[in-house]
């Protein structure tokens, strides 16, 4: 019971900090408020360009529904079904 309550609190906390973004400017503007979700083609060069432009790291493409969605990579313009999460790491 305690474990389930802690898990539910953690899930709600995470979901409350996720911010949908479509552009790198939007990520830059909102990254200080949480964790950005943005389409990414998965190519290394695009990922490095995104990290450099935003000043935050790509944490990866999560498994499950969190990492799925339609969009356009903000660097190369390719259509993708992957959603990456980006955050500032300290």
C-alpha cells in the first residue's frame, strides 16, 4: 500500500513536469520549468545540434507511450514517431 502510494505520487509529479514542445525555441523558453518533450529523428548529429542549441541534454526516447508521437525533427525536418525528453542536468 505504501509502495503504491509513493509510486502514484511519483507518476503524478513526473507528468506535471512534462512540457510538450514543437521547436527548439519553445524548449529553450520552457526547459527551466520542467522536462521538455520534443520530436527527434534519433540521428546523433541532430541530437547534438539540439543539445547545443538548447543548452540541455537529451535524456533519450522513453519506452512506451511517453516516447511515441508524431512530429518533425526540429533540426533535419524528417517526420518521426519518436518523442525525446530533454532536461538540464546538473
